[in-house]
């Protein structure tokens, strides 16, 4: 049996488990401020990743409008940061 690093073992485990999206959701929440900036992150109420659909919730109408225009960019940058096609759709609420 070939030797596998701990990182590789964890990645293989996550690929085959239902925890994968929960881990990705936590990573996205951690990256959100870096991706969008401190001001936008401060006005973001919630971020959820469910079945490859990222839902961003904010109570600020102007921010909601700005995020609607940037949906494709947000999706592409997050997938790039995660090194995986994890976000298929971005929904703004």
C-alpha cells in the first residue's frame, strides 16, 4: 500500500464525504473579506453554500445591486481561490 500524506488522506476523505461543502462554505466565509474588501464584508449578513449554490444575504439595497452585477466575477474568483469548481451559481438576497 503506497504511503499517503495526511493532507492527501484528508482530501480523499473530504472528496467522498458530505462534509466537503460545509468545509468549502467555511473557507468561503474566511476568504470573503479578502475577496470583497472590509466594507462589503461588514455589510454582508450571511453566506451559505448549499448544493454548489452560494447565497449571499445583505440588508443594504445598494450593496445588493452591486453584488448582482458582480455575480459571475464572485463565482469565478471563489472557484479560483478554492482551486475547484465548487460554486456553480451565486444568489443575492
